[in-house]
């Protein structure tokens, strides 16, 4: 495609503003690239915003700081026992060796704040290499008020993660709320949460103290804003542009019509799976197919289709 036919030009174009897409865009921006995110919905976070937000990264820095001992070898043995020998696939080795360094780098250079989850056994704890704690990390609570008017751009969690119609509560909060009359500390913590929530509702549609996956995506969104990375909401990538066997850009659908974006360094497809794509559900899911999915409605396999 000739340069005169492009409507916009960037270094990197990212499809999808979930945790994966936002992280890819954020790292690219930190490395000096001109980045643009296209998000089909009107909010960031995707299914990640409605999740518990727990990351499984063996040997992570927050776990080491909390005193947990772990090794890539033991984690590799666990994965071998769980899903088979990954010797033929270098991605597993890269994940185990570079995962902790990626987390450390993001914490050092962005607004992302992650802490050790404490006791959080690997799901198949009877397998070789399984760990009782240290591998799971979670985001620190995030103050949604830092986003100002853009707080509404963070997709809400599921109702089961909220109390009183809009107050989020994490695992540590639940113990203190249930035992609010057992100690002065628990009572003060519980009262503080409720008073903060009531104050939030004077200005916002829900509480701004975010935890779990909601905190994760809000931290990433805040980091993108701090680094000047724009997001085109209500914009889906309709087609990739190929020139001489290489993807050089994409056609995206906006409210004003299609535009052609030249991506000098490539296009990242981070559009999630196919939870709400009936064709793919019929082709790849067992019968009888489950009637419902926890994935967001916009998760229709766009990237897989391309």
C-alpha cells in the first residue's frame, strides 16, 4: 500500500486493551516507540478486569522479598508433570527464565505494583515441583480516583466481587470484614472501607478502591496514561494489511468509518479468545457446549479470525 493511502502512522499498533495488550503497548512505549491501542469496547480490561488478577510467575521478585524460596527448575518439573515435557518448546524456558525479570522491570518503570499472594498452593499440589506459596502474585489495591473522569473506562468486576452494590473487597479484606467485631483493628479497617465507599458514591458509580483484576488493569491503564499512550475506544481492527508477505498495518473500524493505520514495526493481536464466537465454539469445544462464559461479550475471536 502506498504511503499516501494511509490515514495514520505509528510504530506499533495493538489490538485489544486487556492486560496483555496494555502490557505490550506499555513496554513498547517505554522503549521509545510511538504506540496506538485499538479497543473494540468502550472500556479497558477485558476479561482480566473481572478476574481475581492473580499472576503465576515462579521465582518472582515480590515473592523473594517476602522470603519465599523458589526455582525455575522446580517450577519446570511441576509443568512437566502437569502438562508434559516442554523440551521441544522454548517458550516454557523463556517464561521461567524471563518471567521474574519482566515483573521486576514493570514494577521499576511503571505504576504496576504487585505483592506476594502468601499461601497459595499450586492447584495440583501432589505433583513433583509443586509449591505451597511464593509463585502467585497479586496487584496492590489501586485508587481509581487517580484516573479522574477516565475511571469509568475501567470495566467493572463481577457483582460477586463487590459488597453494598459497588464496594470491592479482596481476600485480606474478607477476613477482617467477617471478624469486624473480633478486634479493634478489624473494626477500624471495616469502618474505613465502608466510609471510603460511601464517599466514593457521591462522585462515582461504584467504589474507587480497586483490588484483584480490576486493580491490575487500572494500574496498567494509569501507566499508559502517564506514558502518553492513546487508546481508540469503540474501534475494532477489521483487517490486516499485508505487503510482500509482511503485515504493515491494519484497517480499523471507527464510529466515523474505516481508517487505514500504518504500523512500521508491526501489529500485536491481543483480542482474547473465542468465548462468544458460535462458529469457533461449535468447532473447538466439546459437546454439549456450556451455555455461558465468564468472558466479556466482546470476546468473539477477532484476532483468531485474522
